[in-house]
């Protein structure tokens, strides 16, 4: 995507009522929607996050299938989720929003217990050791996620990366966290959870056409607080 097109999309996002684009400084000083997302959606429905939402297609699809929940796609690249934000407005989906920020600031954007569920779908596995701190499922991030999730809050990791799947399973087993479901090839599983296979992104369909296994973990963390 050309720089002019990216800039155009970024500015168009500013006119979208379902897009929030705070600066890093604004988040650090005190994000005004923290603890008040229910007022943004104008209801008390459960709030679900998709982290690293990319183009936002998974966020939008989840919102369509679950009208009694609110969904927020989060990514630092606004030009990517422009498509999802625009589609949501065109289809008049009131339960969708997009937040442009870094994942490391997640606990500054939401208050404790404000979120009911978190999806992480096909993130960059950051395989190189020097990139470990950028993996969305390292312990530091998991602790932040637990902080904003309610007591029954659930997390999901869906990925084509066997490495990332194994890495997270190792963390969960080591910390004696609650693994609700795990499978390294959900489409060849005898009884996969419907929520894990009900939505397929554009790239996921391409992976499946190439017979690449899709992995899935549903879990709760139990860090002491």
C-alpha cells in the first residue's frame, strides 16, 4: 500500500464514529474511555477484544455472529483496520469499534474486569529470540490481559504457527493455568469448538487450501494478584 493511500485511510478513520485513535501520550496521561466503554456502546453488554486485528475482518465477523456482545479490534496500524471500520459503518453494526494503540498499553485503555473475552488471531509469531518481547502471548502480556478480564474471562489463540502454539502451551502448563481446549489441527479434530471454526479469514482460507494446520487454544490464566 502506498504512503498516500495509507495517509488517506488514516485521515478517513478520523471521521469514523467507531474508530478511536489516541496518541501514546494521551493514553499514558489518562485515557478517557478507560472503564467507560459501556457508555461508548450505550449498553452493558459484554466486551470482547481482538488483539492485532489487522484488517478487522475477524472482529466484524464476530460482531455479526454475536449481536448481544460488543467487539473492539485493536491494532497499531490504522490503515489496516480501515476496511473493517468502514464495512461496520456501511452495515450499521453498532457493536463494533476499533482502537489504534500498542498492545503494551492495553491495561491503560481498559479498567480491571472490564473485558469478558480476548481473541488473538494469526499474530506474527516473532520466532527470533531477539523478538520475544513482541510476541502477544509472553507472560508480561498475559498478566496485563488477566488484569482487564473479568473473573470468568477467557482468552483464545488461533494461529497457523506451530511454534507459537507450542510456546503458549508451555507457558500455560508451566504456570498451571487453565487450558479449556487445545488442538494443533482443529479442522482435522473430531469435535472442534464451533467458535474456533465458525469464522475463517482470507488468509486462513489460503492456509487451509495449502493443507496448513490451524491451531487453537482456549484458556484462562491464574496469575496471583
